[in-house]
């Protein structure tokens, strides 16, 4: 159950409205790496976590997910403010008068006015709606936490790019808070990952008996192009991070399988029948 | 440019057709963590990588992406074989004769027959199409590689679950190869991540000056629920993985911002006007 | 900002696991009328609401949105419990032994096991992901509240149908709570709608001057089929709900416009050019 | 079965082409509240309506759906006209010559030229395709009609906003017709809703025995934030619109459920195993 | 403008309800090749067709699109009838009593009951919503008609497969009508294509001056795999269908381009900086 | 299995960066008719092709699909180059200084910077992600090849339009190569179609016994509008392309079916019950 605190976790400020910046900030709200994604991701991970008797991880996930809901609120508020009094009316007139305004009218997300009445949208910077496939919650915590670290890396990268795009001190202040929280969250997930790897091993999931995988292929790098630049990396030699093998570089990998052939489909499927594909009738010259 | 080798990288085998297993294997082909995702992800990362003069990383990415295309081919072929001679015709009759067949007819993906004529589909196990939002290619290599590690962790977790779901020795053999490659790829991305972190620092992106973020919030954990189970983790105390701070546990975090208020929209937007929201007219009793 | 209470708002119970019921319950979690939709819809409406100085409506929206987050949590937990120990392993064997289990294996959402590890998914009952286009938050409160009433009507209808589908007393108890809340929310939104209609008028938005619309067409019903059954309804005669007109039934509506013709596109667009469409060359007999 | 009348129901006019306005008008054609949505929604509702012997409602729905097809045609034609001779060729040159044209080239929907050859698209104002999830057709007519009223409220709100955005007298004339029809349709659905509520009761669906819902929670408002602004509304006291209860305001709602705990998944699922989550091994200090 | 005829163009019959067949028939209603697609595709093509003074093609397109609306109605009605009295209530009980019913309950589309109340849905056979990207209407009529021919080929293939899947004589009768119409429409589009090719030439669009394309590559087949099976087809030798060239088979195609290298991004983008990618620092051994 | 050649099949050049052109070129990369579509379409068709013993068609499909992967690489590289040093930083300042730059900032795809760090995206020109529903691979080769011809016609039409939009000689050179390949591929698929039609007959699929379709309707054109312009085409008279019939023009088509009526749903579905729809209670006047 949740309780709403009417104050924002951190101020959502802008010095002046800017509908184009509002459009860019939507990526931070509801893009693949946006606040809606991490809010929902951490909450679903927490709700779905099984067998956590002492609940340390569940609490970690739900506390952080709850914080991300506050970030959703901050960013949504920021977007609404960036849309204050957006130019919209009689666009032919105001565009003709001022090419900078013309560029704003051409560039702003029209749904900010038409659909949302100058409010935030649960969509990204190109208007594509947030969707549930963004959420990773696999029940395997090591997998989940690695995805969390990737999401926070992506989120911080994106927020930094939006920060660079503007000189608005208010917006930069708000984003500087979100960037700091991404710093924290990258650190926090890395710390939790280290705990789990120490307990369960490096390869996720740690519970699948390695003798069931085809170990002949577990540590080989396949060079599938001419030239061996890829051989110069740490991934091509030396012990593997899981401490169980040694990287091998296969300079000329060969296929192990045969040419695949598929039998005909039954007639009731009406695929192209074999006699059409295979008999060698003479084809009349093209018109 | 690419060249196709007609032989499969590894055999795609099944002991006998099984349309329900074919449906499950679709997740490995074209789900969020499927082979299509990693193929496209690594290729786009490689094509988009800038300033890689010595090309070691670009080669790593493109070699691996090229291998994943081979995996797409293997899994597509496996699915087609699992669909060989799928029961389909006169379903009322064959279902009435055999409840096991009835369950297959009810459970199989109908598009495997109707749309694909007993072939593989670029969709996941519930028939949702693969889409480009699955691809992470941010131009920031550390971010990208962390996402790669997460994707391989998710991919291995999923493949292991499909492996467990069947006793078909052929399918298990094929999946055991893919699982081994996921082991390799988890190791390989981790090795590359270690290289990058050593050069660029832990927090991604490593190029944003940390004094621009709001450092007051860079290492604090916010306990946003009653009870402090979350305080028992490594993320709540001690030095942070980026070696630049110390985790702090904030047991009772307070909002820093105010209650957000938004000014009225201009009349041409036709949001609810202020006088409707705020005047206290007496409302007639409900009918 | 939000605070998480670790206890559920209402117990999420089931008497015994049932993966097929879990699949159906997903519609209530993350379908178009599901708890995720109303949670996000009410929160976005509240965050976007402008000029609400006395904040009665904003508080209404955010309080209710916050409650819906609790419902998301309840339903997610219920789904996880319905998935406890779902049959999955060695499906050929267990299916062959028991046709009822075969039907479960055929019918369950495979992503519940493969992707979510027996957890809830942010998707509906056919596995389609929740998406942001479900959210209505237009800035026009009367419009928004009518959509809220529709969503709660849809939500209650769906929950009732899932309730009827099971005899599990635990699930029915949980759903009976959600159905009661849908009763409340239908009542609550209707009460708020009545307030707004009293202040702003029936037609939304109430701020567009009606003389700007083409009033000749504001109260006419067009009978666009043979037979006049549609004339027997209240919508075909008598005063209109907005108290500004009288319904008129047009038995034989005629077009007012002309046949539309479009000029050719410029050559650089490479549409079919006029001479191809319009010259009457003789076409050779088909082969 | 349908018959096409070659004349438009109402003229689709514009004084001069304007690709940016064409982009905005797409929302009215194929956005969530656009003409395609209501056309398909009313038709599916009509086709799916069961047990309507006297067919008054079915006729209402199909007559109105058929009219909406005419609106789709009008708006599609309007968009094509707004795209007449759109600037497109040699964009570097024409943009450099005129910043207003540069803004048009930057702002127009590129698919209008590349994909549609200066024709209308079945997408909204940000190019997102219309999709079937927009359609509400539940078989419960009260639910459906409430959604219809909401859709017409949203549609009129959006059309009004596009109307305000332009001074083109032709476009305004066409939109003034559509706005008037939205006025009619809001009235018409409200009239039909009143009929149904009189017969079936206020709460949808009216056929679920209220003793099966948890009536303890049917009329309570939960104040889930500090402060009681939400108590000042009609929804917090007095008789409820369904005439069966009295609103109660719960200032401090408490959870009724317990902390949810989930048992471990079976080993074949490869979730994180209990011993990893729960044993308290000492974790080595981070590097 | 449209007029609705209350009678169906052709009877929509089934001998007995069958929810699994209803699910399969959804592909014909609203899959990529379904009736909704061709209805919307032909209508948009007709509405968007420019410069058709004598209106023969526009009429062709709109007449056929109007017919397809009738097919949408037929198939929607058929689905509703296949859902008559679908088993749904107390599923645990009825499933336990009868494994065939268990298979139906497991296999039916749950949204048919939960969302649509036993009505048709604008979704395909796996519940994925119809969307506007299915529609091809490019303004280039030759391109459009070729897509029409492909859509009718796909539609007939799919309808035939559903036909084969059932013994229900009513359903077969309805589908036999639709299959016949697909036969007509394949013929009709081919006839129109022949007219256009005779006027505009084979290659679409016919208006792009061929000297602007790189004619060195206009008629070469690239053999991009070992072995030359592809050389045995008509596409590898002889005159080309456009009568302007001769097919050439390139057994060993070579790249014409260089290895692509991209310059570094500006610092404000925060891609991985060059020094991280290129300097050869020694990396510490992995833990 | 695939092998990557590090050189591009053809140079990907631009004379100078242009983020707006980069946005347009995305349609060619990952729109419905883009290189990703044809790459995946031909590969899936090849992998799924059954019973092709002599493998001529499978080789044709896989060779061409492999070439299209090279095109994906070319176009992705071209986009990255068009994004070199895109203006992004401190947008308020640079926009205020130069309205042309303002138009670029307003018009560019913000995800090119925020998400992709100046790299290509697997999305179309409006940012909508590529998805698997674009792929046609039906197992019926004649159907597939017709779709291939349509896709290449659409692809060439789109590429030509982008070509016309720019004067950049480098981009035009790259596109002139792709346009030439579309010329080849249109020819090649047409040649293969001619082979198949000669073997299997014109109507796809050729294996469904025509006596099973309702032949009364196989060659009739239905004129569903007033006026008979559509009668003037080749599709309205003369022998049909399949050589089995004669086109008939039905000037006044009549419905063959009845008015559809559906029985009530069972009570557990909670559709509107019959007594609500049909009894004629007097409705109180509207308030």
C-alpha cells in the first residue's frame, strides 16, 4: 500500500517555459530508460521476489521503486511547467512573425497541446508510449540487478545529454538531482550484485548445473570476420570472470551443423508444394 | 557486408515435433532477451561506435553480433522442425478423439499455422512481435556493455527455463549449446566492462563532471517504508563501488520540494478553467 | 513523493495455485481497464491539473491514484500466488499423464515461467504489454472524469467476469474487494462529474463558444440505414441533456459536400502521374 | 453491408496547404479519440450487441458508426488537401532561403511525403499508428456508452484545440462541423445512458449481485495523503449517485492485509534460491 | 459518406459455437492480412489518390474498400456466434469434469469473455491489436496495387488454412465466400496492375529517371553464399521483366566500400571518449 | 551461419552532416519498407521454406536476405555520418542565434542524441520502432514473392522520395545504389513469380481446390456506389488473369444474408441483459 506526500521529493524548476525542452524531457519520464520504467521495474521485482524471508532485498527493491515514483512525479511536474503558456493559437500568424517561434511550433510535440492540454504524457521524446515490455523482472535476482545497473547507466547517460542540451538553470538543478540519484543507484545495484555473485557465482542463473551446458563452447570467442582486432581484448585470453575457464580465441570458426532441410508441410497447410519447388519445367520466356 | 554459410553453426535438432514447445522456443528467438535482440543490439552498437581507431571493440561487437545471426538461424530452424506436421486439420474431430491433442490445439500459437505455414515467426512466446525498442545502442560503450551483460543473463535464464520444460534430447542439445554461448558472452562482456571501468571509472557515463551533479544525494539510500530491513545490505554502508563515496542510510527521508502548483493554461487550450475548479458554488443534491 | 506501507491494503489470497486463472487475472492488473491504467491515469491527471488553488480535485485524483497503486500491488501478489509451483518441468511427461495438466500447460502464459519466473507481468491476459496510450489525462477535468467513470465501469465489468470464472474462495474474496472499490469509484467520479457539469455545463469542453460550432448540426440524429428503429430512443426527440436544444431525427440524411478531387502531387513525390491515371490507352489482352 | 456515397457528408476545405496543420489534424483522424476510433468502436459495439430484439440500440450504434466513417473520409481528405504541393525537394536549398520554410520542413511528418505521397495516414499527430486497443466494446452497453461519452468529450476537446491552432477559415469550417457533431454525440450518448441507468441501475454492470461484493468498502473514500482537501468534495459525504449508500470519508485508512511473502519457486524455474537471499554470509569489501 | 445496409452481404453461419475456432477466425478479421486491413487500405488508397479525373481507379478502390467493410461485419458476426454461450463460469469444476472442455478453457482467448463479453475483437488470433502500420497507401498506384495483390494472396492463404482447420459446414460456407472474393480480388488487382505497367513501365515508381540510379547494379544478382544453386533460376540470366536489361549472376561479389569509421562525438554527447577506446593501458587481472 | 566482411558493400557517404536528413533516412533503414524489413523477411522466408530439395529458391531468398543485411549496415552508417557533430548543446543559445539551426533543433529526432548518442536507431522516420509484424513469411512462396515485389516497390518509392529531398551528392550516390538494387529486386521477384505462376497457377495458394470456394462469387465486381466509373477498367470485363473465368460487373449488388441477431449471453458474462434492451419502460424526462 502507498501513501502520497504532497510535497515533491526535490523541486521541479525551470526558469522559463520551453516546449521543445519539454519534449526532450519526456524521454527521461517515459522512455525505455525513464523514471516510469525503473519505478515499475523495481516494484515488480520486489512484489515478485520469492523466498526472501529476511526481506532485505525485497525492501531494497520496494524502497527504491517507491523513490522512483517520486521521480516520475518530479519529471511530470517539470514537463508541465516547461509547457506553461505554450504558443499554440493562430499558428500561421505567430509563425510568420517570428521564425524562432515557427521552429518551436514545428518542433513541439503536438500531443502536448491536443491530447494533454499542456501536461506531461506517459510517452517518450518521440511520442511513443511507455510499455510494459520495458520492465525486467525475471525472478532471478542477479539477472534483475544487472538489468537495473544497465537501466541506471542508460538513464544517467540520457539525463546528462538532456542536461547538456539546455542552459536553463532550474532544469539543470532538477536534473542534477536525478543524475546524482542515478549515481547512487548505479553504486547500490553494483553493491548488491557483488553480494549475490559472492554467494551464487558469476554466471546467471547460478543454479543450472554447468555440466548440462555444452562446455566445449563455454569460453570460446568466435572471430567471424577477416582480421583479428577482436583478439586484442581481455575477452580473448586469460582466465574468465567466472573463474572457471580460460578464454580461447577461435580465429577461423567453422559450422558444426549441416545445411538445414525441412520436410514438406501437410497439404492442409497449403505451403508451396514440393513439385512446384523442385520439378524442372521449362519456363516460357518473359513477355 | 555479410556472407552466408549454408551450414548451421550448431545442429538444430528435435526428437519429435511439438507445437507447444515451438511456441515456448519463440521467446528465445524473438523475445526481449531473444537472439534477434542480441543480434541487432550488437550490430547496431558496432555500427554506431565512434572513434574506435584500433577497432578492437568494434570488432568485438560485430563478431558477436554476426554470431547471434547464426543463433537466430538455428532457433528459427528448430522451431520449424518442432512444427513439422503439426495437427491442424478438422480440429473438432481430432480434438474429440484425444484430449492431449485437444490441449495441443488449444495451446499452440495459431499464427504458426495460419500466418507462417509451420515456420518460425519474429515474435515472442505470446505472439508479440519483436520490436526495435529492445535494442540498446547508446554510443556510451560502458552503458551498452552493461546492457549486453543483462541481456545475456536474461537470455541464459530464459533458455535454461525452456530447457527444463522439455525432455526432448535434441532440443536440449541445441539449447545446451546456446546456454554455453550465453556463459561465454556473460564472461566476455564482463571482461570488456572491467577494461572500460578501469579506464573510464565506474559510473556511466564517466565523462560528466561529478561536480555538476547534486553530490548531496549521490550516495544516500532513502528508506521509504516503515522498518529498516533495507539497511542490512552492502548498499547501506561502507565505501561505494565507484570508490568516491560512502553509502549513507537515510532512515526517514523528507521531501525537499514544495507542493507543486501549476498556473492556468491559456484559454485556447480549453483545460478546465480556474473558476470551475475553485469557486465554491453550492451543488444541488444528487438525483 | 510516496511512502510504501509494507502491508497490503487488502489480502491477496487464493485457495490453491491456478496458472490459467493467473493468466486471466493479468487483465485486471495490466489490461486497458486494469489497475495499472487507473493508477497511472489518476496520477497523471492529478499532476497535470492546472490552476487548482484549493486543490480539492487534485487531492481527489492523487488520493485515488495512490490507492490504485495499492491495487496493482494486491493483484500482482495474487498472480504470483496463483503461479506457486506451476507445472513446467518435463512437460511431455506430465502432459501425457494427465490431460487436465496438459490443458494447463497448453493454456498458461509461457512468459509467466520463461520471462517472469512465476511472477506477475505488466501485460494483459493475452500477454500484450500495458502501454501509455491507455492513459487519459487531457487537462479538461470533465473529459477526464468521464473517462474515469468509463474506466471504472469497464474495470468492474471485467473483474466481475473473472470472479464468475472461478470458484476459488480466496480469489473471489480479493476480487470482491476490488469490485466494491469499483462501485465506490463509479459513484465518486459521478459525483464529481455532477459538480463540474453544474458549474461548466454539460458539453465538454464547456469553454468553447457554441456559436463557433456549426449549430445546424448540433442536435440532429442521422439515420444512415434503411428502417428507423433508431428513432425510438430518447436521443431522437425531446430536449437534449445540455438543455440547449431539441433532438431532431433526420430520416434521410444527404451529403452536403462534393465529390472530393485532389490535384496531382508535384513530380518529386513520384505518385502515379495524371497521364497514367487518365489517358485512355488501349490495354493489350491479358495473357 | 455498406454502400458508399461519393459526395462528402460535409466539405473538407482549407484555404491553403499547411503540412504542419496536416500533422496536427492527424490526431483527429487516427488518435485515440479520433474518427477511426469512434467509427470502429460504435460498429463493433453494434455488431457485438446481443439480444437486442427490437434493435433500437443496435441501430443507434450502427447509424452513428456509419456516420463516423464519413468523418474519417472528411478528415482524410482535409489532410490530403493540407499537403497539396508540400515543400520537399532539395530541402537544403529551400530551407536556407527561408527560415519559415525551414521550420515547416523540420516540423512536418516525414511519412506524409516518404510513405504516403502526400496523403493521410492511419496514425496520430506523432505518427503512432491507430490500434485496436483503442476500441471499447464490452458487451455491457452501459459501460460502452459511458466510454462513448468519454471518447466524444475527448474528441471534442481535441478538435477544439486544433481549431484554435489555426486561422484557416476553411479548416475551421470543417472542424466546426465535427465539433457540432461531437456536441450531438455527447448529448445522444448521455440520453441513452439515462435510459439504461433508469432500467439497470447506476453501477455497471447492473447484474452482479451487490451482496457478492465486499460492501464494507463500497462507499468509502480513502484519504491517502496528509491533509484533507479531498474531503471537501461531493464524493466525500452525502448519498451516493447509485442511491444505495452514503459516502464515508476515511481520513486515516489502514491496510487490512499482511506483508506478502511468497514461497520459493521450484528449482526448475531457476529463480534466485532461498539460501542466496537469506543466509548471512560475510561479503568481502568492495575492490 | 456511407450508408449501412442492415443485411449481411453473405450469411455468417456456424453449426455450433466453438471458442477456439473463434480465436482462429480473429486472424481473418484483424490480422495483418485480415478484412480490417484491406478495408482500411483500399479506402485510404482511394481517398488519397490524386489527379484521377475520370475516377475509374478511385471508384475501383472505394467500391472494393466498401465491400471489405461488409466482410469485416460478416467475420465479426461469425466470431460472436462462435462464442455463443462459451463455457466460462466456475472453470475449475467444468475443467475437472471434462478434459476437452479443459482444453477449450485453456486455449480460448480470455479477452473474448473478459473484455468483449463474447463479442469480436479488433485483434488477431494471438490477441495483438490491429494497427495502422498494416495499411499501405503510398500515392503510387502501382506500388499500392502490388501490395493489394500480396494482401489478397496472404488473405486467401490464411482463410484457406482456417477453412481446413474445421469441419463446421456453416463456417466453411462463410469462408468459401470470402475465399472466392479473394480469388476475385487477386484477379482484379492483377488486371489493374497490367493496365498500369502497360502505361508506366514495370519498375515502380515509373517516373524516376533511370539514369539517376546506379545502373551498374540494376540487373546483377549477388551470390552471397558458397554454392550456386541460386544461379539456376530465371532471375540469374536472360532478359529482365522490365525489358530494359539482362540478368547477370555475380558468383563472387566483392565490397565496393571501405571499412566505415566514424569520428568522435562532441563531448556534450558523452559517448565513450576516444582515449578510452584507443589507449592501450594495461588492465589488471580479473579478480 | 554468417560471416562479416568489414568493408561496406557500397560507400555510405554524405557531403555534410544533416540531422534532419538523418531522420528521413531512418524510414529507409527501419520503416515498414526499410532494409531491416526486407533483410528479416527474406531470411525468415528462406529459413522457413520447406521441401526445397534442389534449394534454388532457398538460396535465392538467403542470398538476397544476406545482401539486405549489408544494406542495413550501409544505411546505419550513413545515418551516423549525417549525425556527426549534431548541434545539441545549450539549445536556447544556438537557436536564438540562428533560425535555421532552430528549425534543425526543433525538427531532429531527439532520440538520435538522447538515446543513441548520434547513432542510427532501429526505428522509422517518426521514431516508431521496427517490429516483426512487418515480416511476411507465409510458407506459400507465391504469396511471399508477391509481398517481396510489393515491398521492393514501396522501398524504391520511398528511397526515391528521400533522394529528391536532398541535394547532398554523397547521399544521392548512396541512395542511387540502393534504388538500383530495388530495380534489380523488383525484376528478380517478378521473374521468380512468373516461374511459380507457370507451375502452380495464378491464384495463391494454388493448391486449394477451386470447387471448395463459392464460385458464384469468384469473378464478380460489386459496384457499391452510385455511378459506374469502376466499370471502365479491365477488371470489369473480359477474361480473368487466372484464365479460368470472365469478369462480371454487378451494378446493383444486393445482400445475400439476413439481418444478424445474436442470442443473449449467459448471465455470468454480465452483458446488458435482454430485459434492459427490450422492455419499453417509460423513461423520465431528462433533468
